[in-house]
C-alpha cells in the first residue's frame, strides 16, 4: 500500500469516527431517550417511608426526579449496549491506529 492509499484510508477513518461521535452525541447526550410528549401513566412504587417523608418535607418532585433518573438509566443502558455491540470494531480500529498511526499524526506538536 502506498502513502496516498494510507493517507486516504486515514481520512476515511477520521470521517467515520466523527460520524460515530456525532451519532452518539445525538442519541445519548442531546436527546431524551424517550418520547417526551407521550402521555403519563400512574405507577405504584415501593419507597422507604422515612425517605419519602423527608423528600416530601423538602418539596422534592418525586415524579420529576424518578423520570429524570429513569431517563438517565435508559440512556446509560443504551450507551453500554452500543459499546458492547461495537466493541470489536472499536478494538480493531484502535489496533490499526496503534500500528499505522492516525490521520494528522504528522501535524502533532506533542
């Protein structure tokens, strides 16, 4: 493989990585992992009575707190599933960069 082919491969890899990062940011960071316009449904939960009393005394919005925590748990579980699903490809990419370097290595000043 000549230098031009390696250069083009590294550019392609860089674009792929940027695309993956963009998809992950959209899917896992910036957007709620659920339809925020969906109707609410009453749900029964078991909670420690002392903890519940303290939360009510402090004016904590239990529904809002539960929804935020559940959304975070869903987002984290989806991220972990994505990483597991793509672990092999990420490892292969890291091995290739370790052997061949990455796009822009020649430009680094560190």
